[in-house]
C-alpha cells in the first residue's frame, strides 16, 4: 500500500490476500472488483473498499458461486439471501447427481457389468420422478385397460406407488431394484401375464377361495417347502389334506388348480417386493414357493378328471 495515497497495486493486493495477481486482474477485467483509480502510468490502484470487496468475492467464489451471480449481488440486483437460496438448490441437485453416479458405479463394480449394462443403469437411474412414474403408469394402464371394478382400481393404485425421488444417497440395492423393476415391466410376457390375471379376477370365486386358504398355504405348504417334503409323496398328501378338504368336488379342485397356475408366478410377487424396497417398507416374505408346492401336490394327488 502506498502510505501517501492509501491505495494498493495488484501486486500488493496479491501479497496481502494470497490470491494470484492474474486472478485479481481477471476479476477486475470482469468488473467484479474494479480499480478505484489508475495511476499516471495507467496502473490499477485499489482502495480499502476494493480490498473488502475482494475478500467478499473470494469467499463467494470459494462457495462455488459464479462471477455473473456475484456481479448481480454487488450491483444490488439480488440479495445475499436470494443468492444463497438459489445456490443451495443448485448444490442439492449437484449432490443428488453425484450420489446417483456413485451408486451406479458402485453397482457396476459389484455386478462386473458390461458397458451396455452400465449405460442402461445410468439412463434408468437418472430418469426424473415423473419419467419413472410414467413407466409404471403405462404398465398399469395396459394391465387394467377396460376393467371397471372398484377392487381392481384399488389394486391398480397400489401397483402405481413409487417414491417421488430415489433416496438422496441411493444404495447399490436401490439402484439395482429400480433397474430390475423397469426391466420387469418392459417384459412382454410379464405384461401379458398380469393382464391375464386382471381379466380373470372377476370370473368366479377362485380369487376369494385362494385368499381364504392363504394362511393355511403359508403355514402348511410353506412348512413343507422348508422341510423338503416332496409334494407327490405320502407326506405331501397328508399336508395337502390339511389345506384343501379331501372331499372337495373335482370341479372345484380343477378350478383351484387353474387359479394356482395363474397366480403362482414369482415375477408378480417380485414386482411387489421391488415396490416395497423402493418405498422403504419391509417386503413380505415370499409366498409363491408355498403356492407352487400346493399346485404340485394337487396335480399329483387330485388330478383333473378325464373329459
């Protein structure tokens, strides 16, 4: 500083602040920290106010704000509060993006994915909430098209439930789950299966019957699965009789077999499990293996009568 004038040259400012002279010159050229005056030789000179302004600019730059935004602030076209709020939103978006990229890369590393799989994961994971919801809505709309039933509408609503956003810090499991769900609802055979289940829902009382025996299936058939009891064995027959009355008419047994062939689908159960994970709620224990066991036992011990 010149003791006589109280002014600083760029070199003196650099020594005082620790900033590089070219940085101060660049900010000065952009009008963020303009010189107070120029010397007779044309050199830029800065007063104490310019020094304070320089300290403010450095602080704002350290926080990641751009020069254009800083210029608006210094020109009083915006307030520091408004500038900070805007920057916080931008940082939040950047943080979410970085966390998502980290989760995708972590998943790629764990799965030893190909470049094509990595591209797919990145594309699906970066979809907006609206785009993710649209994928599920399209699937549900196709499955329930033309079905005007109150119970069906409730089920359709459940099948649409997705969180507004992926978790701020998504785990590899959450990224994997979303990718698996998107792939599942894009599978034509799965879409046809769900559509067939929806259309068969109101045909007769098989669904009600199936729901009524569900606790017995979980208890007895599920236990048989855990113990390794073969469904076509004598022990399997004894378990079957605890679930389905031995005197059940042949036509009702045949209807039950038809219903089980329709609903005992692991992919459908997986759909609900994936939704649970994405929504942060515990997934129900797998029940389809127990229903598969029941189907095999019925086919072994209560075969459909010859026409």
